């Protein structure tokens, strides 16, 4: 992303984040979540999900990605999840928060893999959280402009480089799927694209070295980027509508779960499409304004 944005662009992005922050509590509490998966757990499970939340989302069961946890865990006797621990409110410096998330994510995943060597691991990250998951897998770092309307808006901050996981040893060889939703570091032309944003670059596209490392995981990766989402498709030629940044999990959580089922040999390759799930296709204004801007 260009290092400097116009005042108009800054204002739009600021409004985007702050409107999400204002309405997040009211909207998210209203979700009809199953009691089974509302509490995080570090117990050993057959399937265990590590969740990296979006900017300004509060850790716990009221983030957008609760819906993909439910979709993945539905019908499974042994399935659980935990948040990757990082402090990413809107006022924090973007890059420093990402570094904390990547370091803590690596620590948590390694610890869990050691304690639960038979578990299959799923990683999921939304927006800034997708940045974190990408770094956990392929490594990453760099200098990024803090966006979103907080006190550090427009201020560059640096993420110290973090080396990603090794695919060939635990816990890397336990990872069966990784989901990226509205990735701020989205890069055009990757094989794991699920939507029509594959021709466009995100706010902070990965460099060639980082992308090469991340793409070693392409067999387990799936990325959702809508061409109208000005975060993961910053250079889009489509008309930008940030609703499409907010509603991925409403629309495609079941798609992710079905794709995982195919990867695990539980489903035939006829159900995991890149279309909105029939049971979750309502992208209302209220659900779309409930959280993160990056």
C-alpha cells in the first residue's frame, strides 16, 4: 500500500474502523451461538482451531470467526478452539501488534502440538488476524503504516521479522487447513483464492521472499478476498464497498468447513464452493458493521 494516503482516504478508513468499534458489542452479543463452542479450551481435541481475530475485536466467543468455529466443529465429538493472544485495539501500532500475534501464535501452536501430537490443527485469521496467520506459516515482518483512526493513525511501525513454522515437523505437519479472510497482506494470483479478488493486492502485499515461503503451505491454504473489499483488494477496479470486508464469515464459514471436510476425506468434492452458504447468506448492515477495519 502507498505509504501516504489522501485525507479523504484516511477519513474513510477511520470511519470504517470506528463505526465497527461502536457497534461491535451490540451486534456481536446478539449472535445466536451454540453453547458448545463458546468457550475456548487448550484441551487436546481431534480438531483444534487457532483463531487470530481482526483489529479491535475482543478475544472470546463473540468475534466474527465464532461462525467458522461452529461450522468446523458441528457434528464432531472432539473439537475445540483458542484465541491467539495479542493486543490489537484500534489505538495500538499495527506492526507491533502483528509481531506480538505471530510470536504468541507460534508459541501457543508449538505448545499445543507438543501436548497433543495426534490433534489436527486448523488456523483461521480475519483481516489483521490473517496477517498474523500468514506470518505464523510463512514468516514475515516489515514496516507498515498504522491505519484505522487511532492515535497512531498514519504512523509507520515496524514488525520485527518472525520465522514461520516448519511443514515437516510438529506442529507444522499437524496443520490440515489455514483460512485467510480479507487478508491485509493479500497478494494477487495465488492458487488458493476462493473468490474474485485474486487479481488484486492488499494494503500490505507480501514481498517475493515472504510469498515464496507462505506458498509452501498452499496445499492447506484457502483465502477469501472479494474484489469489492478495499482492504485485501486495495488496488481493485471494482467499486469499493467495505460491507464486503465485514461479511466474509457470515457468507463463507460453511464453505470453509466443507473444504476442510474434503481435505480430511470426509466429503466428496461437490459441496465446498466459493459461493455463499445457503444457511448464512444474509449480509445485513448490522452484521456487516460489527467489528474490524483492518
